[in-house]
C-alpha cells in the first residue's frame, strides 16, 4: 500500500521496487540462504528502497514522497510495517477492531521530539506539518526534508498471531480514507458489505469521497475466510 503526493513517481517506484526486493529476500529465507528475521528484513529493504529513491529523486528534481504499509503473513504470523499515515486495521473473531499500525504524525510526542532534536520544527497549517510543509513525519522520498533527518523512512513494525485473532478481515488504506472514517467506523462499514464485489472496498472508497475526502483514497480488504484480497482506489474509477 503506497500513497503518492504531488506526483506518482515515489509511489510507483516504491511499489514496484519494494515488492520485488521483499520477494527476493523471502526466497533466500526459504532456501536457507539467510536467517529468518522478517521485521529486520522489511526494515532493511524499506531503508534501501528509500536510499535508491532519494538518489533518483535528486537526479530528476523530484520532490514527491510516499507512505508505505506492508502486511506479510508467514507461518501464521502477521507482520505489519508502517511508514507514514496509511493505516491497517483488523476485524477479529468477535467482530472488534484491532489497530495494526499507528499513524506517524508530527504532533506525536516521539515524532515531535525527534524532529526538534534534528533541528527542525512543526507548525499548524490546517494540520500539523513538518517544517510547515509535510503532514506526515515519516515517508519514503521527500528528499528536501531528508537531508537533516526531519523526515525518516524507518518503519514501525508490529506482529500478530493469527491463530489467536482468528480474524474475519483486514483493511489497509491510505489517509484519504482515515480523514473521513475512524478505524472503528471502517470495520463496521466493511462488516456489513463483505459479501459485495471488492469485499466492500469500492463502497468504502466511494463513501469517503462522498464525505468530502480530498486526498488519495485507496483501500485493500483481505478476506481471511475466503483467503482472497481485493482493492479499489480513486484511479480505478
């Protein structure tokens, strides 16, 4: 799950490159060529992709950036890595919402402290922004803010045992959805529409648009009962 700002450059590059890199690393783990450390592997690849993206961005005068949300299931363990303000939630066996990630916002105490220690500042312009510009404190790309580490690409990673959760479904979405829906609202909305085409993802995107979301809206729903995935975004209209 990626989310573009200004242009598609950063999102397209990250989506294609990160997926390939993760698949190569997983193959090496399966072949016994390296030890299994899923969290460490995802962190390494995200930082490497960010490094490559920054080099290309500087060469092409691209200032776009992207969030990244990765969900990986291996041996019954769900690993979720988040950079930015895309968000993942899950509906457990009892129908309750469980957060899979936490948004990286500049006003959060940990993020605000890190930004100030790097010599930066945050200011309010509609929402809290890093250096008065960026509404998320972590991202891939955004090279003008990377030089002094005001914005970083290091993910926060959480793991979940699916045998304990026995989830019904999972939602991964960009912040265009979460600008209009709370996590609990989104789960309740999909619960009533899981039998629809796209498992309700299309309906959720359209509803966020009707509610006035002006940001990128992309929603992916993982139906654990059917073991199928469906996604829908504004570009699919």
